[in-house]
C-alpha cells in the first residue's frame, strides 16, 4: 500500500493502486477490533501479523459503535471510553487517539483499513445531524490514510428489540437516512476514497441505501442471501463479497467452512469484478495457496 499508493476504481471496474498495480481485495472482518475486545498492542499486533503472513490485504472494522450490542454497551468502548458523548453531539478525541494507533499500525503493515462509521441500527439513536457530524470527524481524522469507507454495517438492519409493527418504517428510514449520510461523505471527503456499503440481511432487492449511485462499488453479504438478490437487482458486476466467516465480536465466533469458500470463489468471477471475495478465517490457508501457487480458482475442491 505504501509503495503503490491508495486504491482507485479503474475504467474496467477493477480495483487498482494509484500507480496502476492491480489490487486483490482479501479481507478479514474485525467489527469490534477498535475496542478493548482486541487488546492493544499485544493481541492487535499479533493478529495483524498473522493476517499479513496469510496474504490478506484488507482489515474491515467499525470505528465505533459496532454490531450486536446496544448503545453505550461497555463492550463497545476502548481504553478511553466511547467515541462520542452520551447525546452523540460531541466527539471523544481520546477515543480516536487510541483508534489512530491501531489504524496507523495496519497501514504500516501494508494493510488497507476499510472503515465503517457505525453499525446501521445506530442511525435512529444518533439522528441525521449528529451522524453527519460524526462522519465529518472520521473523514478529517482518517482520510489522510490510504483507507476505504463503508457507510455503515448492515444499513437496513433495524434494532433487534424493536417492536415488529415498527420495523418496516424503521427500515425505510434507515435506507433513506444512510443514503443522506453517504451523500455527506461524498461531499465532505477531499480525498474521494472508495465508498461502499455493507448490506443487511433485509436490504430487499439489493437496496441497502435508497440512492445506490452514491456508492463506488457494491458489497455483497453471501451469508445473508446476498447472491440470491443480485440477479433480480440487475446490478453491474462492480461488486465484492463481504465475509461470512470468523469475525471479531462477542457472542458469535463462527468459522467459515470449505463449502462457503468454494462457493465464494466460484460465484465471484464475473467478467469485470472489483477485487475478490474476502476469505473466512478458517480457510485463509486455502486462499494463500491460490495466491502463492497461482492455482486457478477451479481447483478449489
């Protein structure tokens, strides 16, 4: 990354470095990686070295307020507390200072940080004004790094405990609301980093936000039937696969299986793809063999 430059979308809808070198998007998801769940520096640096040695190129994570916990759950804090004040109006610089150490380490190790602002169900708690302000801080703080942006994690995933009769309206609000946040990111970011979205299991017709033209590339989540939505949505081949394997967050430590990896390798070979699907953690060695031995994907058995 430091040698070849930041990532760009080429005319053929592939991902390239700034100097034209092709880029293989091979990612690991550390959704809670900026919290104390992954201790800094020992555990974080050890895991980074492990993923680098296995040939991964991207680490994706939530800067703050990650998945599957409610607002201001202690599991979402780092050594300096939470990213914002309790009313979401004021940023906590000390929190971002701790995140900065982690992001800088990833970049120094040649990894691309794919940054999610928050998880999707936090938008109703934040509100539009606070979320846009929060994202402006994130861009100002981390945009100088060779990063990519993800609007949010599972933008159409409503809060789990929301009453059933309110979910449909909440989903519509989040789809429209996150589109406005994406528009703010595009307008604010002076570096014009790649912007994508992380669709939820209920995105519906492959519409994680209401204005898909705001996204540079489209992320698919195969573990939540992402493949099934693609043909009906008629999307361009400019997409990549989100992982469905081992992740870093409490309560669910599911490993990817060989069949998922084979499916991913087989299905994500469109005529002009953007990158390649991230590998589930259990199957990283399988991908590493493909990379180092130049084996065709059809040999995955």
